[in-house]
């Protein structure tokens, strides 16, 4: 997990699908507002390890950050 800044590109999961997003705002330490390439805004996105889980350990958040996107 890395601290992100505005303009960083990440891969996020939204309702089970992969989205390429850009950080448009740091809302709090460890929480980010993302904008996907389709124009969808994902507020309060956190890293997968920090995402809320239920009693069985399954992630209950509809969106979370998977990894930093490295354009090669």
C-alpha cells in the first residue's frame, strides 16, 4: 500500500469489474476520490487490505483500490 497523490493512476474494482482510475482528491489519510476512464467517480476509495469486511472476511465495499497502475 502506497500513499497516493492527485494524478496517480490506479486499478480499482467497482462491482467486480476492473476500472482504470485517476486520483482526483485525497479525502483523508488512506481514503481517495477516484475518477474512472468512463467518467464514474468513486468516493472514499481505500486499498483492498483496508476495505471493510464482513464476519466471514468477504469485502463488503462496492469499490476498492487493487493496485497502482504502471504504464509500461
